[in-house]
């Protein structure tokens, strides 16, 4: 399969693949019926900091999070990791029209944090996955909390689920919605972290519990079993 790997490394092939995936996601979004719950929480988060917010959602729901309603997409940047899977996601997001910040809240975290603070300072918003890019699944890391403390922007937890959908064989069992489906976006209560907060653990736990509960609720409404927290990527066998 070496020829296939060589082919997918070419810029032309990558452009075709990213364009096709972006087109597919646009088609899914336009052909589906999407319901929104918790709009008051979304509006409250926007009112707290002049329209700025830190949108937090699990890595498994990345596929259609770019389309959640009532959010100024042109002012929103999404944090995507720099590893190979992240580069593919960034390529797709770029073709959808979403600004990407490359990095993560762990590897290269300081640089990514500074860039997100700059975006928020300019009046933009940031989307990130507290359990990404490498898990464990549905276990919140502290990056979103540190960003909220440094920037003063509120965290807005968001869950999403759709039906019909495929669950990919990935560490997070990413949900891939199918065309002509239906789905629900659920916004949770905004989380604020004081700039002088000495302990970030209470806010981290609040974010984690909120996202777990919102996601379980969204999945139940779509007829899916609850997602399993704590899974991590399988180690690839050495060749």
C-alpha cells in the first residue's frame, strides 16, 4: 500500500480529499433538520463579554460543530492540533471557511494559548475540544479553563448529536452525521473563571460534568446509547 500513502501525500490529492469532505459536510448540514436547545445560555454567554466566547465541545462531535446556530462564524477560530489527523481536519475546516489556530492545549500549548488570547482580545471567539486532540475521551483538560482565566471570556459548553449517523472506529468514536438527517444542538450554562482564580480544578470539573451530561442528553434524544468516557488512542504496532 506504499503507492497509496505516496499518493495521499501529494498536495493535489490532499486538496481533492479535503474539498470532497468539506462538500460532504456542507451537504449534510443543508439537507438536515437541526433543533436548538438552551439558546438563553448561548445568548447569556455572548452578553457577558461583548459577543466573545470560548465554545467547548467534545472531540467526537467536531464534524458539524462549525455549523452550530446563532454564532458569528466569520469571527470564530477553531483550535486544531498539528499532528497528521489535525492537519487533515484543518484542511477541511479551511475549505468550509473556518479560521484555524494550529496547536493544542498540551503540545505547543503556550503558543496556542497566546494566539487564542489575541483572537479573544480582538473581539473574536474560539472553539476547542477539552479532550482533544489525543484524549482520554470526554475527560476535560485544563486548557479551556486557563484560556477563560487569562482572557476573561466565558466558556459556553455545547453538545451535538444527529441521526442517522456513523460512529467511526477512532479513539473518541467520532460521530459522522449522514445526509437528510436530523439533529440537536444543546447549549449549557456559561462557565466563568475569575482572573485571580488560584485553583482551576472546580471549573475543569464543572465543564467536564456539564459536557458529559449535555452529550448524554443529546444522544438520548437521537436514540443513541451513552458515550463511554476515558478511552484513549490505540497504540500503533511497530513495523
